[in-house]
């Protein structure tokens, strides 16, 4: 993602932790500077949201799950 969106910034909109689980809802913003999913570089600025869940064991990330709204990102790049 960093190669395609070199100026990518992530804003944590909300986060919650319980036990060994941490859930984050965030917004990603960046400008497409390289091909992405078959779309040539558009140089368009886009933003999309998503959720990431980490399981922390002994201070380290043991597992990670993510659900990003890449459909929204694709619509923005194709419009």
C-alpha cells in the first residue's frame, strides 16, 4: 500500500481494548501514485474506512484481522 499511496495517512477514529483484543476503526487517506488492482496511477486523493482487530500476547501482535472498505477506494479511483 505504501508503494501505491506513498502519502498514506491513517486516522484512528475509535479504538477499544478488552483482555488481549484491540479493535480499531480507522480512516485511510492517500494519493494513488502507482498501479493498484489493475488501475493505472490516477494521482487521485482517496479515503476509505475499515476495522482492524489485533490479539496481543506478551506485548506482541499474535494475530491480526482486517476488514477494509476497498470497494469504496476502487469507486473513487475509477470515477
